[in-house]
């Protein structure tokens, strides 16, 4: 290479580059407003996803149980506890059984059975539920108490239920430690 050509290149000034065109004119306030709107939208989306995930997990792993207090027609009766299980299709009532005792009634709508256990007596009683008209709480409680009194008076408890697979899960748990009789 010729030294003259090198010198000629070095003497020439480098090309001038022009500055990049400025970005489109967006006012500072509008940029700030767009940033805030984007951040708020992203926050709402994250919260919605977390809530939906929580709802899914609650449905998948927990049983929806409804508890309510029930009084008399005018609100003057004793309060009763009701627990409803939509998964097992049962309703469990806690009712009074004497002065300082309670009893549990389980209405099993899938098996069409009603179970009763008084905490004062070591027995559990089961009866069939009428499909068309479900027996009322007072009538069922009176029938079970009458059957319990008959067994105590006669001294002969009767033949216990041999196959507990007829009972649903809730009734099996309720009557797990005592014999079960048909009422």
C-alpha cells in the first residue's frame, strides 16, 4: 500500500452523522398516566388470579359447610345447630336431649336414612326417610326417644344392625363406638 493513500485517508474528516429524530411528542403527564394505568391493570390481574386460585383450591380440598342457628317460629325457641354437607348430601342437627344433654340427628339425603344418637345413652338409632315428605325434626326426635325408652323399659336392646355399610360416612362417624338399631 502506498503511504500517500494512507495519509489522504487520515486527512479526510470523518463523515458527519445526524442525530436520531426525536421520539413522537408524548407529554410527560400522559406518559405518567399510562404507566399508572398499566401498573393498576397488572395489579388487578394478579389479585384476580390469586383469588381464583384460592377459590379453586378451596373447592378442591375443602368441603363447603354451612352453619346456621335455627330458633322457633317466633324466634323464642331454643337455638339449634345445623351443619350441611353438600358433598355427602347430609344435614346434621344438634338438638337438646334433656336438661344438660344433647343429641345429634343426621339426615342423609343420598341414602334416605335418618340417624339419631343421644349422648346420654350408649346406642344409635336409624330409620328410613320418606322420599316424598321428609319427616320433621320434632317428629323424628320424638320417635327416636320413644324407641329408646321402649328398649330401656324392656331391658332387651334388640338386634343391632349388622351391616354398617348401609350408613353414610357422617352416620358411621356419629355411631362408630356404639351399637346401631333400627327404629
